[in-house]
C-alpha cells in the first residue's frame, strides 16, 4: 500500500507549495507514480513463479470513482506471503560456497 511513509511520496509532498490553490491535485499526483510502480510489480509477480520470489496472494485496486481526489485514500494494496527480509550487507558477507549453495537451492 502506498502511504505518506514512502520516501518518494514524502519528498514530493514536502516540495509542494501548500498555499497553491491546486495543492490537493498536485498532492494526488505525488501518489500516482508510486501506485504505477506497485501495479508494475503486481503484473510482474503474476507472470513469474520462482522459489526466490515472494508469492502474490492477491491485490486490491480501490474504486477510482470515489468522491475524493486524494489518492492516499484510494489506490492499490498488494497481498503477498510473508518472508524474512535480507539485507544486501548480509549477502555480501557470505563466503562464495554459501552463495552458491543458496542459488542452487532456488
């Protein structure tokens, strides 16, 4: 789900002029790009099946014909299986033998 906590959305909103008469429509556009990126990920996960990827369980696209123009109240939610987050650092510290054994399991 795209919220104000995403870096791109937060940065975009911080750079808006709040005294602008078009503030709400510009604010909605800040959410648009993140929603499109999430939809792209959903389309990719629907087509790919690999043990190394999370499984897409479902998604919900909120009604686009809502009375509000605020995309933070509409948008897209992705439902996926829960996995353990792996940091890039933890992967970099593995020895080659461990890296190869992980890649061969998948």
